[in-house]
């Protein structure tokens, strides 16, 4: 039998926190600074933006990034998947994952590594750090005020 009765109580020694989970994930992956990304892309890395459409519409898009919704990411980035992106040709591809603030991208990079994409990394600080570093942002679709 499985169910709630078998789960540990909230205060038990089995309880986890998102901070603890994130620390464990980040101990298994490599992370890059936003300013490192253009050179990685120029050398053949695939930059993947997992931010939702609302954030991209509001804040702008990263030129050259491939947008992949989080709910289909594993299928689009698995080299063995019939639904993979054409750019994903083998497990040696360097995939650079970008989210809004650099939290969910750490989890995504870890998931991609578990799929065999052993070079998957994420961007420290995400899109917010990217924009703050003065890196290119395409705001042509942005609905924000630009202030």
C-alpha cells in the first residue's frame, strides 16, 4: 500500500528543503557566468531558454537561444528521442540552460546530465544576471515599458 500514511511527518528527519535539494543538485553540475555564454555558443554550445512565454514577452529574448518549454524539455534534448531538436545530435553536446534567476536551470542541467548529456551546465543568476551584465536582449516582442 502506498499513500500519505507512509510518508514521513513534516518535522521528521526525512524532511527535505528546496535549499538542500538545490545544494545537492549544484554539487553535481557545472555552472557558468553569463559573460562566458557567448564564447561557449560561438564554440558550438546550445543555449536553451526555459523561461515561460510571459517572462520572455515581458523581459525580452536572448538572441540565438532555443526556447524549450520545461514540460517537454527532456524529450526535445534527449539525443535518442524522436521528438528531439535537430541541434541535439549526441550526448557530448554542451547544453547551456538559462531560466529567469538561475534556480530551475540548475535542476534542468542536473536532469539533462541524468539523461547522459554530461556537459549540461546552467547560467548563474539566469536571465536577470544576463541582462544586468549588458548582454544582448531582443526586446522587440517585449510588452514591458522598457524602464
